C-alpha cells in the first residue's frame, strides 16, 4: 500500500449496492462497533427494499483505491442519490422550496448518511487516518463532478463526527449544527444513585411518573436480541407503524428489515416491552455497542400517561447503568428529555450546493442559525436538573 505522501494516483468508484463491496471489505474499514454503519445494517436496508430508487434512497456508495490496479480499497463511504428529503433529520425542505421557486430542481441530490437514523458517527472510513484529508478532497471533487454530470443539486453529509465536520468545512462544504439530547452515565451504581444527583424537585417528579406507570399494573420485560421471538417482532412492528399512522404517515422500515437485523446482528439489539394484563402494550427497540445505548424505535397500543418516558428513557437509563454503558443516545427532538437528565449536545452536518447564488444565501442562513443553536444549547444546559455539585 502506498504511503500517505505518495497517494498521487487515487482512483474512485461509485457502486449501486453495498453488496458489490461485501461484508469483509466494508467492515474491515468501517468495523462493526457502530451498529448503524456496519455492513449488516446498511445491507439489510438495501435487500429489504428500504433503500432503493422507489423510496428515494438509491445507493451510490464510494470506494477509493490507491491506483488503477489495486483491488483493496483505501476508503469507503456511504452515499445515496436522493429524490426527496424524507428520513434525513437535517431539514432542508425550505432550501428545496427556494430552489423550486426560482425555477431550479433541487432533486436529485447526494447524501452521505445512515438512512432513517439521526445518530452521530463516522462517515468516511479510511485505512490510514493520516490520509483522510487527501482522500476526502478526492471524494468531494468526484462527487461534484458526478453531480454536474447527472444534474444533482448538492451533497449533504449528515451527523458526521466533529473531526470529519472540520475537514469538510475546510473544503468549503458548509458547516451546519443542531442539537440533540444525550444522557451520560457518570459511574452510577443504580437508577436511584442517578436520582440522588438531581435536585429534590426533579427527583420527586421522576419518581412520581414511574409510580404512576407502576400503579397501572404495567411491568417491563427486557429481551436481548438473540432471544427476541418472532411474535415479539411482529407485535413490535405493529406498534412501530402505529406511531407513524397517528401522524398520517407510514414507517420507513419494513418488518423484513427488523427480522434481518435480528438474524445477522442480534448482539447489538435489545427490546423493552411494557406489559399490562399479561399483554404487551408497548415496545421500544434499542441498539448498543460496548459503550453506548441507542434508543431508536418505539410504539404503543394504548395511550398511558408517562408510558413513553418510562419505556424509552427510564428503562434505557437503567439498562445503561446495569451494563456500565457510558452514554445513551436517544435520538432527535425532545426538550422534555432535559428534566430527565439528558444533556444538550451539538450535532453536525455539511452541505455543498452547486448553484453559487444559493451557496451564498445558504451560507448566510447557516451563520445566523449557528448563533441561535449555540444560544439554545446554553439555555437548555442551564435547565438541567442536576445539583450544582454534579453539573461538571
């Protein structure tokens, strides 16, 4: 393999299925630590029809080689040709509308992301970290060329790690920030130990909520991935879909997808079921690795006060404490998470727009938005329920 200093003949290829790359090659670079960027997760999305031309997520993944003869890639990156903005969680609908109002087409566009998954993580996977900057420049140049050739309006990198965010920003791929709420396990010995670190009023409020759920005869059952039954998956899928149907939408993911990941990556799954009168009435699906719990999908048959908080947050916090996981990424939205100990963090994205006039307008918008986001994060942090001596 060439050294970083002699990477002068890099070759880049686009492929229309992660199948063409293969599990060994992809995971050799991306690893399986992050459940959402491992081959098995992305491949399951493709083969169950969740990411294809019809859903607006056409795979167009990137491979980078050291030269024209090399068969072992130096880097891989997920890439999709998008014909809508659904399932991204970094909202650019107003940009699309502005494009349209000026007589331009915003779609298709290129997106580097994990489909339907607003979780921060690495997005460009290189064999040698010291060559990442050079490889990223090549990727950016080639995507811009491809965009011009097919008439794509833009390229968006969603929820990258901060280091990638900075490298992309240095390539004039405009930086954008947003806020999520994550919980950090500060070596708590139990959920009650966590509660002792909160102010008295917030501690009593959480205990009252949990008691309210318990008094309705609701108990909880945790099942690790390999032990989740087909009936549990079927019931989970029904309540998962119901959360979308209540908003007049349909869930992005198919039952076949959940069954696929249950088979190929069960070690990174845990399901929590709420049970009342010997019947499952709600369920939440979590992903995990050695350090982090990821709360992703949930649904309920019945509308019980505080049931969502208990199933998706308190049960997750308890699980993280019991398994000594360091953090809990509970997904997007949710100022209601603040009083439950979830701290506001900054998330990142980067955006390249082909049209120069729109680039300038969007850059100005992002500069203004950034100041508001940082102010919001500071305000949210000031509302955290921790005692002052625990606010470090």
